[in-house]
């Protein structure tokens, strides 16, 4: 299996990496084709391989042709490693580059099926932009199998693009064992006076509505001793720090940047905040729930397919910080209800376990490969060459 993804901390890269790791554990050979090593990938694990895409700087180019380098690397890896299937995560430019690789390989009479998984902003923000839309539409339609991470994202795809392919919804998943920390979560270093711990994790882009997080926390800390953990790095961080200073709550807001301590920080959190204006799924909310942390969120996109209102947390209209603060206090000031929501959150996360979701991708790979076994590729070749 050749896997193409963004290797950074973003949700699509995390899902792609975890899926590859699970496939490798099941005995498949998994080859990651990316511009740097995916952050969660251990290349020393059995069945895992990493192929770096090199883009050579040439002074004539104002923009280096990454898609070309990626397509070439895909072709090269398919030929040298005997890859049977390509799974590309995030349409731009991966689905397009995969189509080019497929065409190049066809010239050599090699048919390689492409599975494209659409994750979010490749559709809802970037993909819709007229500069990319024709190429995104084309490459989705040319993929052999297309999946989306939520029903909401599928709806967005069908309403924004002319899509002739069936789109299968395969939700994201979480490795529950990762968040099952042995022993108690020691909070005292972060909250020495027994304060409640509220957390937020993101790459702090405008779409996450970071000012809302600070506003909600401001209202919470007026009524309840609390601290806010702001985890991650991004363009909105500096503004948020200033906002916290202006509101006089800077000492209670800890900006932790990128950290590898996510599991321990979630373990000590009482609530998780997610206020996005657009969110196709909200993997980070699922990770919080796997750590038994109730989620206070907006109702953007597919969040409601993960966080269940009144059960695993609460949802409110995008931007309604007043209601989100009230919901937070309802849980923080009612220990029995809070315990109930923690248990519900974990139970809900179990529905998105590895065992529940990964076999769906394996079945998709089998189906894509079956087109070759059944000789359908000859029809396909005739149509496309
Ligand atoms: O940053 C990324 O890797 C992708 C990112 C995005 O903005 O498209 O995240 C998306 O994919 C995640 C994994 O499927 C989802 O959990 C996120 O909800 C989704 N982000 C948005 O829709 C904003």
C-alpha cells in the first residue's frame, strides 16, 4: 500500500499515519510517500517504509513543482517496491498527483488503483477556491474509490462539486489504548490549587475561532477556579496571547505550543473546547473523548457526528460563546453529571475504535484491487489510455 499524506500534525496526516500503522500490523507492506517523515511514524516498525519526496530548488521557478516530484516518486516507488494500491489523503495536490502517476504507469501497462480520502479543508475551504476547483473536481472523479470522513463532508462535496463517483463515508478512528493512561493523572504541576483544567488543541488557524476559546474561558474563570491549556501552534496564537493579557487572565492561560505530551495533558483535563467555524469531523474531539474528557463545541460540519449533545458534551451555534460558557459551567459545577459525561464520552469513542473502522478501509482496498483480479482493468485501460 502506498500512502500519500501531509506529514505534519494536521488531522489528515494523523489519520493516514495511524491507518498505515494498523495496516502494517495486519501484515500489509505500507510505504509512506511524503516530503518528510510523518510525525507519528516509527519507521523501524515491521512492514513500514518511508520514501521522501525531494523537490529540487531551481532559481528559474518562483514556485517549485511539488506535484511533479510527488507523481514521479509515486511512479518510482510503485515500480521499485511493487506497490498494488495508492491511498492518498487530502485532495490537494495528492489526488491530482496520483492521477498523473496512474497515467504514467499505464504507459508501462501497469494499472494502479487510487483511493482518495477527503478530509476537510481540501473541500470546504481550499478546494472550493476557483484556482483549484476544476483540478480538484477532476481528480476526485478520476479516483477509483473516494471516501469522506463524515456525512457532513460528503454533503459539502456533493453540493460544491460536480461529482460522478459514489462517495463512501468512513469516519476517523482513535487508538483507545493510547489514551488509556495507567494510574492517576497528576494535575498538581499544571493546577497546583486544584483548579479545573480546560484544554484546547489545534493548529490555531482562523477556522478554529481561537478568540472564542479565550472568551469562553474568561466567562468560566469568573465563576470557577480554572486554567486553560492552549496546545498547538499557529497564526492565531499571538493574537490570543494578547487577548488573554487584555482580559487580565494571562496567568491562567498556558500556551504550551507543539508538545508530545498530548495524552498526559488530556488525561488531566476536565473539559475540551472546540469552537471551529468549519470542521469536517473533529478528530481532536474524538481523541479528547477517548481520554474521557467531555467536549464543549460548536455545531460546525461533522462535529455533531462525534460529540453528542447532552451526552458526551454540549454543542452550540458557531460563535455563541455565552452558551458554550454556560454549558461548561453546567458540567464543572455538577460533579455527578460531569462523571456521567466522562463515561459517555469514552463509550462514544469506543464506537470509533480501530476495530470498528480500520476493516472498512481494508475492505475498500480489497474492492479496488478486485477490479484488477476480475480483469476489469482491461476495460479501464481501454477507456483511459
Ligand atoms: O490539517 C489537516 O491535516 C487537515 C485538516 C483540514 O483542515 O482539512 O483537518 C481535517 O481533517 C481531519 C481528519 O480527517 C478532521 O478531523 C478535521 O475535522 C478536518 N478539519 C477541518 O475540517 C477544518
